[in-house]
């Protein structure tokens, strides 16, 4: 009781909810570190050594930072695919499917226009195609939710498998490059349409796309009338309808914007990394983006920091295998533990007296 009273005197009431929204995710991450450390110990590895290796591989040098930021770029975009609809009260997990569809649209556009137009024009067309394709893909889940009452979590999850099946059909059939036998792939897009790197680095321009998209999403949701209407509808749909807000239009618009971000991530992977379309584009960046969105509490700006942290974890998979004889998939175990801890922390909001806003009895 004394600790609670002292805390309330120290922390203004208006700041306590914000402190809670920071303290619980941080606590969840610390709990995940402890659990993952126990997992590593059971696997025969020194947990402290594992964490040291993760740090060195992710942030120990400028080269490590570049690897981390390369992996963080698509995470920033795919995280918005979950974070934006969450403000409307929707749980969308179709990030992977929208990324694949965005990459597919970008490749089709690049193959159709490459060589006949300037490279920057082709890149712009590829970006627009990926934005529209990814947006329509997730908007379909939003439309099913609004007009037919279909659970958006289930429908968006199933759309992932539809997108992957469509990808496999096209790269093994109409788009297949005969030169690739063991790994079916599409034809390569024209080199003039490749996405370049930032000066003096290996980091592609996808990082800038992710930063800009996160900033624009934050302004749109937090500083505009559209964002206020979306948050109102997410808080209470019935009240929003009574107030005359177009809930259906808001649902479709937010889902389209969310899918557009993930679709753009697909274009970035194709134009900057793969240079063609194959199964490598299904690299779980979409699923990892869900984790980023939940850890960031669906805050578009916070997704930038969380994406960098998770990108560092992804960049350390190889060194864990070489230095500690752990499977490369160990980082996926780490992701899963973090996700479970963060989900559990969601049930703890409002349960700690030190974060309550009620006035102190002594005041």
C-alpha cells in the first residue's frame, strides 16, 4: 500500500495509463527472455552466451546494423497491416497473403513494363500495383466482416493460404523461367527496375518506405478526423452508427490502407532482394509483423522500434547455429515465446492499482 501511495504521488494520474502501456509490454519481453533462456539451457547452450551472440549479430557492428535494418524494413510495413485495423476493433492476420499478392502484382507489372519505360517509372508502377493489390486483398476480409458477419481473423488467415497457392501455381506455370529447374521461379524483372540501396550502405530504400509509411499512418490515425472516426467506431460500433459515422466505409478504407502497406512490403522484397518471384517471398515477414503490431500496442510509431528489435533477432539465426549448435529455427521459438507473453500481458491491463487513475485518498 505504501509503495502504491508513493507511486501515485510521483506519477500524475494523466500519465498512468501511458506508463502502464509501456510497463506491461516491457515486462512481457523480460518474461520472454527468461523463458527463452530456460529453453536454451535445456538445449545445452549457455543462455547468457546466446544473448551475447544475438546482440553481436544484431547490433554489434555497422555491418550487423545493416543486416538488422534490412530485415526490419518489411516488418514495419507488414506490422501496419495488423496495427491499423486494430484501431477499428478488427484483428487482421492476413499480412503474409497481402505481402505475397503485392509481390506478385509488382512482378507482373515489372515484367510487362520493364525495358520499355525508364526504371523509375517502372518502379513507381510496381509500387502502385502492389499497393492496390494488397489493399484489395485485405479489404476483401473487411468486406466479409462488415456485410456478411464473417470473422475477419479467420477469413484473413485463410486468404494467406489462397495467396500462397496462387503464387505456387503461377511460378510453376505461366510465369516460370525454364532456366530454373530445382526452384520454380518467375522471369527476372529488368535491372533498371531494381530497388537500389542507400548511399554507402547495403540497406535498400525499403527502409525509407517503412519509416514514411509508419509516420503517415500515425498522423492519419492520431491527428485527422478520419482517424478519430475510426477510433470511435473501434471503441463502440453501435455508438458510432448512432452518431452517423459511416462504419462500413471506414472498415473498407482502413482495411485497404492496411493491406496496401503489406502489399508494398511484397514489392520491396521483389525489387530489392529477390529480383524475381518464387517461394522465397514466403519468408514469414507477414506473420512476424503480427507480433510487431501486438508488442507495439498497435502504435504505428512504436512499430518502428519493435521492428528493429525483431529484425535483429531474425538476423541472429545463423550465428546461433554456428556458435551454439542451435537450430536456425531457434529464433522462431523466441518469436513464439514473445508472442505468447505479450498476449498474456493483454489480460493484465487495469489489474494493477499503481496504474489506476482514481484520486489518492490523502489528496
